[in-house]
C-alpha cells in the first residue's frame, strides 16, 4: 500500500529555453564557492511557497557539506529556522554520507541546530562510503536513504538483500527509518517491504511534480 510520506526538493536551472539539472550546475557552484548562497536561495524559495500553500508531510532538502562548513550560512540557518518555526517541523535536511568522512563535526553541529529548532537530519546516498558507520549510535537521524545501486538486480542479489535487511534491523533499534531511492518497478517495491525498508522514492511511486517553489521540484517519498 502506498501512502504519501513527503516530498524531496529537486532543483532545476533555467538557461534560456533549456532546463539544466543540478548535476550540471552544482559542480560549477562548488568550484566557485557558491553552494552556501545556492542553498540559502532554495530555502528562502521554500519559505515563500509555504506561505502561499503549506506543504503536507515531510519536506526533504539537500544541504551541501560546503554550506554547513560555512559559519555565515549556519548563523543564517539558525535565524531562518527560528523565524520559520512551523515550517521547520516539516524540514528534513539530507547530507551526503561522504560528509561524515570529510567533516563529521560540522554535521554534528548541524544536528544540534536542527534538534534545537525542531527540524530533522538525515544521511543521503548511504552505502557508497566504505568507512564504518558507528556514528549511527550517536547521531540522531530521521532516516538513512540508501543509494539506488543496492536495488540493482535485487531479486538475484542475496548479498544486497542481506545488507538491507540487516541495516533495517540496525537502524530500527536506534529509532531511525530506512529509506531507499530509485524504485522503478513493482517487483522492487514488493521486495523492499519484506526487507524492512520503511519508505522509498522513485518513478514507480510518483513522477516529478511541479511545485510553487520558484525553480524547485518535488518527488514522492512513499511509505511501505
């Protein structure tokens, strides 16, 4: 059974008549040191749209490691969450797992801020890093989102099945939800429910939908 759990914000950039994906633009923004400004613009756009029509469920927003390492951005984020306290309760900030290897202290700083202001934190792209994930015992998270590569030929991969089932048991013991991205078929969807995955995201569950967040789009996260 599908149930809408929330939305994830996807950013697209307009260049004339062309729509550029984040994969094209973000590397340039990173090289130019513009990620804090871009993340701030996205959050301001979300707040503006929420004033016109409130979002339902959780709203997942990616934050770059560069942004959470910037003192100026973190001070701004504190003020933003304070002024947007109703919206803050719906926000789940997703940070790429590699950030724990690059600068775990900045992510822990973000964790303290989100808890203080009523927002939540999650780890995105989980499973791509080979480092130990002992931080699960000390970092309060809303969910782990497992990388789509673990879905590939899942019905013929007992190793991936075992990994997901074991991971689900581990995170559930810590009151963390397990999400998985990239669900494209009904078979994948049915398998995940048997492995203990809490929610999933992918084209099988819902196409990208335009939302009034200026240049932001959202996608379904569905509960299993």
